[in-house]
């Protein structure tokens, strides 16, 4: 069974920026946690939330480097987190809980893309481990800190999910590793995670959303050689982004819209893009976007949750 996807008419669009979306929004007294918030879309998300008054915990692998990158953003507090290391995920959550933090927003932003074949933990494929399992375990461990009066979790997915459903028979690419399919599977997992988290989180005052930020050139592409990016049509020879690509402020706009917009009340679990709920994908053009049916399948979301709980040994939401 798939979830319904229909646009709401938010008044914003593909070219709206974080400042456009948050104009007039006061987040004073709110606390957010943003993974991967020291560069790219994450840093812009942190900047926008902090400018609106939020205190932002910035969970990153290198807190010292993050402190330098976030210099000039008041209210941004680096926090150590390596999503590929279950012990680091546990320690990060324990620090938040021990400090008595109450989290109003969690932005699962960090991720890797198209990296060489890498194994983490007990042999987990790196994209699935970092992009999905790390965030799954972190949010589940943070459940006691989530504001019962109405927390939101926003999971940054991608139109990359177009390329692959969940590979139930070979999640970790034991044979035939393909870096793009590995990334794609993890992005489908992101969308399904948000869908199931919303269903289970309602009893805890929580709602969750997945977002496709659009196509943006950021450090996420560090594993993709420049010549390949040119050949893919992402940029010209001189490095100019292709038509249809967004700036970081435009890319992060959907994230902060999903985190704060009252229009989304009653639409938990939705997959969003361009500062609105996305419609079903009608083509395979990732720049056009939309969402494929396998990324909104509630039965698949429940199956993935059970599998993730088994792999990580963590489940903070299932009764």
C-alpha cells in the first residue's frame, strides 16, 4: 500500500530559498539537531535555522573542523558523530540525553554518494550503513529527547531513489557492487524510513518527512571526478552548474520548509520537493523529480524498519 502524494500549493517553489521559507518564522527556544551540518546543504540548513532563532546541534565527524566552518553562526554547537560507527551513534545520543536536551527538530542530512565499495561494521555496504542505518539508529536512540509536544524529523532523500528499490535479496551488494545503485537504494531507504517513523512516532508526538532537495553541486559529489560530472551534464567545462541545478540556499529550502511549515500538519510521512509535497513521478527525469511508488510503499517501509531494527539492535518506537 502506497501513501498519497499531492501538492498543497505552498506558495513556494524550486527557486525559493531558506530565507524565503523562514521569513517571519520565530524558532526562539527551539532546539534542532542537524547531521552533516558543517558543509553544503547541511551548513545552509544550520545557518537558516539559527538565523530564525533555533539552537542547533551540529552532529559531524570532525567537531573541531565544524567549529571553524560554523564560525559566525550564533547558536550552532558542534557534536561528534560518525554515522558509520554504531558506537559513535550511541555515544552521540547518550550525550544529548545526558544533557537533558529536548529536540524539536532532527534533520537527517548527512550522507555519502557514489563512493568506492566500502564495508562498515559487520560488513554493511557503506551507503546503506551511513545514509540509512546510522540515521535509523540515531533517531531511535534519541526518542526520549524528542519533544512530545510535536517534534519533526526530516530525512534528506533524493531523486536518486529512481534507480533502485530496496534490494531485499542483496542489501549489501555481496555481488556486483554498483556505486550508483548503492546510493540509490540508500535514498529509497531514507524515504521509507521517514514513512514508517511517522506511522510509529505519532504516539510519541512525532512526525517525519522525506525531502528531495534538488540537484546541487556540493561536497557530496567528492567521489565523482570532475570529468564525470561534466560528462553527466551536471556542469560545463568551466564548472558552471547546469540549468535546473539549485544553489545551496534553494536546495536546503525544502528541508527547512518540511521542518517548520504548518501546512504539513496532517500529512506526516510525505515525500517533499520544491517546498511542497511531491507528486508521483511521471517520467524517469530526475531533474523533474517526483516520487516513485517503491519509495512510498507502507508495507515495504514496515519491512525495512523490522530489518533495520534487527541489524542495529535498536528500536525505540515499536510497542
